[in-house]
C-alpha cells in the first residue's frame, strides 16, 4: 500500500504524463517541480526542480521507435511511456510505466546493459514499498547501475539508475 507521500508523487507524475498544462507542483519532500510542455516530437513534458538543483527529466509518450532526442546510452522500451533524465549530471535514470511483460523487459534491459559494457554483479528479488521487484546490479568504471522491474497489481514498471560509486565503496 502506498503512503500519502508516495501517492502525492504518483499524482504529480500522472499530471505530467496526462496533462497539457504547464505549471509548478509541490512535491512530498517540500521541493517544487516545474512542468514544461516542449514542442519536441514524442516529448510530453520536461520536469525540472525549482529552484534549479540539476534535476531534469523528459517524459516520452509511448512510441514504437525512440525519439531523436531519446538518450542513446539508455535502453528503449517500445510501446510504453518513459521518463528519463539526470540529477546533477552524474546520476542518470529511466522509468518505464505500464510494462506488461516484466520478465521479458528485465531480460531486454539486462542484455542492453551487457552489450553497452556493463558487468553484471548480482541479480535477485527485493521487497520494496511498491511490492516485489526483480533486480540486476552492474558496474562500469566508477559507476553502478541497478535495473528493477516490478509492479503493483496489473501495473508493471521498470526503473534503471546509474550513479557514481561513492568513495570507500
């Protein structure tokens, strides 16, 4: 079950995905999130913290092929909306919503990562506030990648996070 803050975040993301208006949303952690509607093909919204913290995300509409400005370093999942971006430049992420084939999506994300030179460290199943998630962990140079696929009831989603390894890890 989602708590109140998770529900507010989910509502904010839903507004970014479905709405056509621009504006500023109050987030659960007290920050503000600006939603912009660009003219880029396939991009539904651009999200940025206000004031600027270095966080930026692009919300892509469901497409069968990647839009021209979809990041080439990330896997592309056809037919579902995606939110991709970075936080302060070094932390990169992707979220895909409405995944139907969780096992197939995980296999595709793992294969893409391995083709891109990421070395698999471990895989498993983890319990999260969003239910059970299958995970795969990778390393590449001074970065770590985690891929998670799971869902709540019939709503499947996938997440990919790239971030630098903290010194001492």
